[in-house]
C-alpha cells in the first residue's frame, strides 16, 4: 500500500471519463456498487477481465466503508475514472482512520478484503478527503497493457 496515488490520473494526457454515485451505508450497497461499476465499465467498452477485477475491488472497498467507515447520518461515495489505460477506483467514507492490511486467521469469515484489493490492483492507498471529513481509499487497475497485478487465481 502507498499513501499517495502513485498512479493517480491527471487531466493532462488522454481523455478521461469519470462516473460516481453516493450510497447509503447498508449491507446491500456493496453489491449495488459492484453492479453499477460493471454497468459503467461495460458501457465504456472495458474488457471483461478488468471489469471483473474492478467489481471485486469496489465490492471490497464499499463493504469496508459500510462496516468500518460508517458514521451515522453519513453516506459514502464511489467514483471511477478511466483514461490512459488506467482505472482509478475510489471510495470516500466519513471515518478518518485508514484501513489496515492484515492477515486473517484461516478460519475467519472476514478480514481478507484489503488482501484481495492488494492482489487485484496495480496500486492502492489512502488519502485524506480533501475539504471534508474522512478518507478516500483508492485503487488503480491498468488494462490494455501488461499489468503488475497478480493473477486473480492466486488470491490469498
């Protein structure tokens, strides 16, 4: 994990497209965010493997926002930006504490989300939310090029 988006998208260069949506923090919204990302990326013509990986990353980050980043009365926001062969997936929530990459016990039913993000993304990190409460957890997935991310079959 890095603390600044080393692969951050900038306006200079190829055209960029951004989509985003606010979600109420409930157990169902991680699934809804996952489906919204699939629809959005499919509409942009992104390949199926990248869509699958992005869906999983967003589901994990949105699930963390619901479970750990929920502050009563506050929603969370999911954003994806595409350009230059990169997707930058971001989830904003109201909890300022950064997520911690841990190793879950073999018999645990949860606690592997960030390991999955780490395996599927080419880079990921956390930044304070600009001008607001909380943080943004982001992940970058390269597509249409050789990626440094692990093959999805090797997930921890």
